C-alpha cells in the first residue's frame, strides 16, 4: 500500500506537473513536509518527466505566522524566563523578598515547561480556562 503523501505527490505530478512551481502545499507538521518533498523527488527521479519545479511547502503554523504582521511566538527559553520573573514577583509580594530569592531556576524550568504546555493545550482547544480550573 502506498503512503498517503506518496499518492498525493504522484497525483499532482500526473495532473499538474507544469504548474507545480506556482503551488503551495500546507501540511500539519515538518515531518509531513519532509516526506512529501522526498516522495515528490523520488517520483520525478524514477520517471521520465522533464525538469519540474518543486512547489512551495510549509507547515500550518508557518503559514498562519506569515499573516501575523511581524509578530512571532516567543521561543521556549524566552517564555520560561518571563514566567520565572512573574512568579518571583508574585512570591515577593505574597511571602517576601527572602523567599523569592530562594526560588531555584533549575527546579523551576521543569514546572514552567509543564505549565506552558498546559496553557498551549488550553489555547489550542479554545477551551474556557475557568472551566478547566473547576475540573
């Protein structure tokens, strides 16, 4: 049985080979992009097609970011440092400066990663955060 992306590449080469260079394929992740490009190249290599321009390929995240007018998501490390600073400020206000100074960044990183992933899941699911807290 042929992989799905192989079948897609094969169908587009069969029906749209001359206009592939004008197309853009949007995939759910980079793995799909890699496999599609690999299959497309393999099919071109194994057939007697004249030179074919590869289509543009991108992920859905990159595609939507291209419309965000210069805004890009913060990288993981930046988010962790921002969260760490906010957490220390809250601890300083509630408990005091001495306790705030005791917060070990190396231990905080693990929990920050989990928290960021949880926020990302809530955001991706377009869930109501108040309902999740009650659960």
